[in-house]
């Protein structure tokens, strides 16, 4: 058998299938979390279907519902629609939706009043446009662009493939006149490129039932829109409380508080960035900003080998899309609150809106009249009722799900089993570790014992041991675990592993410098060590469940927490603490034409 066939056979032997692993975890979760009541509620529901929020069930039961129904919501099974089919459907829907994105003319009196107040707020926040500040903020990013995939988005490659519209090239020439170093770099690397007035739409995976359409901008469009986005971000942070770098955590915190009494509502928009037209920009944004906003846009898009004219002003893929839609949605929501003379908090992060509950329905009506679409599945604006218990309120914002002030968001792994169904052994182990860490972040070990046992058996059957890593490590490195201070002994810990099988004794491996010569000495510290008075305690076993149990951890490790001094001469007093592994000199390899003689010290080349 040739070496190529032998290696191919070995590679096939090391491949593993991921689909049985995900199905096994799902069945184990059903065994751990389901009961007769849940079986009746969940029977007949499709995968990924939203959990009914008005059932009146307590938060813990609701969390079980959500975990059972949404565990594989982001998993693409082999029987689901292929990505090519989902992409074709997404492109077809994108072309049809572009014809519906319009600003209704004439608008109702209510929408007109809101637009006028929102325009006043937008003028106050943005102020007068400063071209120098804009051009100084422009920079090249790492996103894909026209004719430039993400894998080749390096700065020197961008200079060779510069693309942009005539207005973008005119603005870029002003940047070159202001920056000598950029001018020299462009002259050295850039080539003559024709004007690019058309961008191309591409599809990316979103879920098992839909794909997302994005349109990478031109190289110069990304350069200019990135600076414009930074400028809008700074003005927004200066005039309001919205800081986009911290707004996600704030939204999750406010959603948790609102789920206790229902005084705030969370509203989510559907196709938010695509819904803004140039008419919306003219009505809301100051006139001094129109020229810069018009320079970074592209009016035509190539979809399915055909070019269409875009009704949407901004698409996903531009650098100023997110800050601008945050600003405009905030102005519309705040204007509605001011006109209704209501009190409460108004906050926006992208298309995620938080407003007082008393104005939520009026805001939804105004948004619909202006041509925007509300995502009813992710919008929660039920009013407080004294007869309803507080735990019936549910709020969701920025990836946080809360019911009655309790976090009820389930663990939902993301995996494409159609393209990554057969993987090497180490990838399967990484998935097992990732799922264990994700489940332990949402559930206690005593709540899902069957699921954890199943995953631990899978890991042990592949590795022969269970790896525990510190809590600051990544998800797929091992089982994240709090290492108590009495084990580290003030040293840097690299790994904790099981000995032979589980549950058994643990072993700490320290990062030690490599010693000179051919002697390899590494200390191995065991859980059972001799105390300072040289008395030998009974060897005890700590299992994985003992270490993961945070409530009883201190009581279980109390016997091991003994003061030991390992500095200077006191190091010799601790007997049995170290086991020194000494090796003799390494044997030398014989060169061609040399004989090999066996001696007591090893094989020596002559």
C-alpha cells in the first residue's frame, strides 16, 4: 500500500459525524427538562417556533420551554433546505421588497407632526456638517468590498483594487490632498480603475429557514462611509446618552428591569436598514449633510445577473448604516414621546428600540405610516395589569431574554451540518467542550445530569480523559472551571486533566522553564499532599460535580486548604509534595557510516 493511500485511509478513520452528537444532546435535554405538562405544550410545535409568553407560567418553566424548542434553532440539519435554495429565495424577496420601500406621500397629520419634531431633534444632535472633521475620520476597514473578498482585504491589495463612484473619487482626491503619506502609498500601489456605479448583492447564512442579503460597498465607499459613521457616532454620544460601545449592556439591563413591572417596552424592526429611503433622509437630516450622505451611496445593485435601481438608501455592508439608523430611530421615538407628553426612557441600538409602554402602540402606528415594518415576534409591549402576576412580563433586547427579572435565554449552538457534518476528531471534541460550557452558563449541573454525562462520555471515549481549563479560556479549549487558590500555589496553571479515567484524581501541570542540558525535570502536584507536620492524610477523590458545585465547594475542599510554605529551606520540609521525573541523557542519532554501540547510559554513535 502506497503512503498516499495509507494517509488517506488514516484520515478517513479519524473523521467523525456531528449529527449524532447534536441529536444525542437534544434527546438528553428532553429527558432532563421535560415533563407531562411540557410535553402537552410542546407537542406539535415546529422547530424554532417562539414560546408563548402569555401562558402565565413561572420563569423557570418558561426557560425549560425555550430550551427544548430553541436548542437547534440555529442548527442546519441535513434535511433542511440547502444554502443555494435559501439564497435564491432571499434574492427573490430582496428584489420584490425594493419595490415596496417607499416614503408614503402624502403623509397623515400624525406622521407629519412626528417627522417635524424628529427633524428638529436630528438638527440639534448633528449640528452643522464639518467636512474637515469628516475627511480626517475616514479610514480603511477590514470588510469585503467590490472585487475584494474578506480573505484578501489587506491595505496594499485595496490600493491595487480601488473602486468607487465619481462622487466618491472626488471626495477621495480631497483626502489625498490633505495626507501626503496616503498620496505616496496610492501612487505606488494603485492602478487605474474605471468608475463603479453598481454593487453586487451576496447572501450569508442567517438561520435554517432564511438567508440574509448584504451588499459589500466599493473600496472608496467603505473608506468614506467609515469616517461618516464615526462622525455620527461622536455627535450622537455628545448630545444624547447613547454610547454605541456600551449600549448593548445597557439595553439588557433595562430589559431585565422592565420584565419585573412592564413599564418599558422593547420593539424590534424588520428590515430596518433597507426601509430607509432617500426621502426619509431629506425629511430628517440637515441639508448641510445631504452632499456627504449622497456621496457614499450607490444607486444600483446587481442581483441574480440583473441590475436593479435601489429604493433603499443604505444597505447592510456600509460603515455609516448602523450609527445613522440608530440616530434616526431615536429621533422618531423621542419625538413621539415628546408629542404625547410622556415620561420615561427612550433608547435605541440599531433597530432595537426601548420606549415607555404607554406610548409603544402609538409609536408602532407612526412607524407603519412612515413605511417601516415591526417585527411582531420580537416586540413586547404588553401593559401592566394589577391582576396579572409580575412574572408574566417578558422583554427581549440585544440578545437578552428576561421574564420576571430572571434571565431565561436558552443555549443555542450554531452549526451547519450540511457542510460540516463530517469533521476530524479534534473538531468534535471542541464541539463537546463548547456545548458543555454553553449549557453550564445557562443551567446548573444538577439540572441537566443526563446531558452532561452524555457529553462527558463522548469526550472520554475520544481522549481518555476530561480536560479542565481556567474560566478565562475559550469555550472549545476544555471545560471552563474555577481553579481554587489552594491548588495553584501562586504559580501559573496551564492545564488540569483527569488521570486515566473519570472520576479519578486530578493533576496540575505548571508552566516551567526548560532546563539546560538533557535533563527534563517537571514537578507534578497531586491533590493529596503531606501536611507541614509530615503526617500522611487519607487520599481523597474530588469529582467533576464537586468542583462545579459552587454552593458546597468551600465545604468540600476545606480539608485541603492547608498553609504550605514553598520558599527557601521550608521547601524541603514538605515531603511528597513533588515527584521529580528525571531522565538520563538523550541518545544520539547515528549518522551515515557510523556504528551504534549499546552502553549502560544509552545508545551512542561512534
